[in-house]
């Protein structure tokens, strides 16, 4: 689907979602959405910043960033909303962590169904995890938004090795954490400006890089000297969550090439 057509699809009227109503949540807070900051963050008229729970939308300059922001604006900006907290009240930046409802509609669920976010559930906040994962699965099955695949490369690039839990202290052994991809496409691939992302906001962007057919490339989380089969994220902290995470490999246009998730240590 081309970008103009995709953008048009997101500007459909909201009447089709009228049936997707939920009972007004208990212990809810009423607020007025004065301004949308991005696809998962808004500001109330009393100056409080709200980071929406359970989802992660594209960051600025990423594929579908503007579409996600515009969609949230169409839903909540300039309207009375209902906020519901989970276990954790605020994040490290002091932002309120809340589920958002407008006229009974569960906003996070709607954004996931449109494919404008990936689920981002961090324990102990998991009250609506089943609903949110079902909404994400709906978008996946229909190839909506972020789940539109690159027709040329999806299916022939695979994760060949994934060491998401480094030996010892992860922070002290960043290069012990890595993921490897194998090119099984039958031809070499220009991966320049492709991106690798976790379920949160950590993103690795490939520089000028070409992966030959049948070869593998390993991306380590720490620093080092790039070579033909090994690249370095050079992050200051681990890229992958030991308690469960997801990876998204996208081409230079933002289309999805590969996604994979794991439960991690929290999964038993």
C-alpha cells in the first residue's frame, strides 16, 4: 500500500468505532485533553503530561509517526477524556501512566487495531494486557499500519541466533547481548538505513551495509568496530529486556521485514 493511500485509510470517520465501547472504568479521573504531543502522549489542560499505557507508537522521523499522532489528535484533542491508572502511577520522567478512554472508547485498543502502535506492556502494569494483545493481533493478521510487510524480503530473512540475556551483569557485558540475522533470500540485500527496534524506544539504524546471500550478520548491543559480519549498536544499556521483549526489523521505507518476540525470564 502506498503512503498516500495508507494515510487516507487512517482518516476514516470514527463512527465505525461507536460500537467499541467499554464500561466507564472504576476509580477513573476526568480530564481535558488540551494537546497531543505524539501518538502515545498527551497533555491535559492543567499541564499534566500523560504517557498512555500498553502501547508504543513510532518516534519522530519513524514510519507512521505523523499518522499515529494525527489519529490520536482526532480521537482526543480538545475533548473530555477519562484516565485510568494501573499499578505504577508515573514513569521515570514524571509523566502520568494512564489508560485513556473517550466517550467509552478504549483509545489504546483502537490505536493497536489500526496498526499504529505495537503493544508495550511492562509489569506490573498489565490490567488490559489481553485486550491489547488481541487488538495488536488483529492488526497483524490484516497487515494494517506497522504490520504491512516488505513483499520482497519478508519470509527469507530469519533470526539465526538471539542472545537477549548476556552472561553475568548485562550492563557490564553489553556485547554479550546480540541478535544475528541470516539472509536466505537467494540474493544479496542492501540493508542501508534499515532499522532494528525493540518493543520500546531503542533503535539501531544500519549504516551503509550489504548482506550477501547465505551470510549472517550479528548486531551486538555494546560498542566495537564494525566488520562484514558483525555490527555494534553501541548503546549505554542493554537493548533487550530479559523479562520479555520483541524485535522489529524494517527496511529503509519502514516496511516490516521481520518481527519476533520472546517471553524471557518472566515467562518461566
